[in-house]
């Protein structure tokens, strides 16, 4: 059986770690294009100046327009050529990081998240959007980023809602990996590389990736609440450090090399409703993970463990929590239809998937979540 495991060349995490960015740039070249939103670069400009001076590298700011479009990628590619930079650095949140990956296209790429809100930083893929913010395409590269650098001081200073959203994204990782393993489905780590095909082919997950996925859930359940309190107070504690690692490294390697299943497909389906779009990826994924558990007939104890945790950190447990005012069966059927298109990861579940079974799981999960919350509130 063919198996694959992929990862960035280096993951480094620590307080004020951005002060070492120059060192990593220097290991790849002499200069870098820093792709980030103006406010995100401004937040860390002082550290960028210091590291550039210390390691004698040249940093060029490239203000990111805000959307990961093909036009934005072309504009930034030209800028990198004009400046003759050796390294592409992505700095900030998901879209700036993804854009930097597409600009770098598998070469000399350093990723510096300023929040830990989802698990994409370590991956060898990016999502492209159109200028009116609609999904365009996935892009895959010949390798993962060279360095993923997490400055925990910067991450702790961001609003805690980001860190909590990252925990929501991480909740999905183990359950999706478990389903993928049960069905012996393929994982992203074996996808064809870049824009060309044939370089590699389908592959199954490894024991290594499954172990990391399982650990990510354990860490979230054990340390998530304490980490949220640390983030509320903008301080770095051991619990916050553990959650930054779980949200980014454990979950990132876990989803990419151990597989996606129902949760992320139903998340994609939710885009047909109006309310959920007001919430972060990880906040929606927390709810769709719980839908996956209902769909796979998980025991009440497992479902309630997830709900108890979600309520403790303020993650959504129902559609009402995602601003869906009224649950209409016809609309939920549309969500389920989008979630079950042939390309979707939901078909990695170890049983047959129908539109109706997914719609009913969404409705049941919503009802269970509302009931659970009410019982907790009236206690
Ligand atoms: Zn995700």
C-alpha cells in the first residue's frame, strides 16, 4: 500500500521568535518580499527592522490587497522580480499566507502567522478566490513551506477569538482522520504536485500522521480553556504555547497527511446559508465536526465531551450560534447537496453518504446542540 507524509522543513515557535526571521531568510538568500496586510506588518515592523539589521538581510514590504486572487498573485510576483528578492515571506492571517505560497510556488517560502486561527500554515496547498470573494480554485505546490515561524508573543496579543477559532478547526482533525483511516481513503499528502500531474499519485495516511491528529484533540480538550484565558489577557503561558502548537503543527500535519472527511465538506456546504459566513472558518468547523459525529452515530459521551468543551471556550454548538435564524429543511438540503458533490472529502467517510442523511444529521446536530446548551444554562 502506498502511503505519504509531508511537512514543512522547519517549524519554530517561541516568544519574540520573529527576531530570528532574518536568520531563516539568510539560510535561503539575502533578501525577502514580506507579503502582509499593512496593519499586520505595522504591528511587527520593529521586530522586522531589528532582525534585518542583525542578520544583514534586506526586507521589502509588499502590502497585501486583502484577497488571494490570481491578479494579486501576478502583481506580487512582478514585485518580487523587480526587487530581485530570494525569499517570499507570508505574514499575518490565512489569505496573506496563502497568497505568499502561490507567489513562491514551492520555492523559498517562509510563513509567519500572526494568529493561530486555522491549521493551513504548514500545508503545501492554498485556496484562491475571485475578486468578489468567491471560491476559485485550490493550488498545490511541489513542497511545503521551508519555515513556519510562530511568534507566540504576537499571537497572544491578537484577540482571543482567533485562537479559539483555531481550536474549532483542530477539533475536526482527529475525527476526520479516524474516518479516513476506517474507510482506507486517500490523504492530501499524496496529491499530484503543483499545476502539473503525474509527479505523484494517491496515497494513504501513516501511523505518524494519525498519532499527531489524535494528539491534537487531546491537547485541545486538556489545555484549550486555559489557553483561551491566557489569550484573553494577552499573555504567553505554557497552555497557550501548547494550543498554538496543536492548532498549527499537530492539526496542520494531521489534516494534510491523515485526511479530511465530513466536517470540512459540510463546512463548504454551509456557504449556501447567509449566517455562517459571518463566522471564522474554525468556528464553523467546530459545529460541522459535531455534525460529523452525529452522522457517524458516535456515542453520546463523545458528542457531549465536544459540546462541553465548545461551550467552555465559546465555540458554536448550533446553527443559531452561526446566525441561522430559522432552520428550513429545503435550505439544509441545499447545504447537504453542496457538501456531497463527488469531489468532496465527505466521501472519505466509511459508509455510503446520501444528501438526505447529511441534511438530517445537520438538523439533528443543531437540535442536540440547542438542547445541550439549554440544559447547561438552566442548571
Ligand atoms: Zn480547516
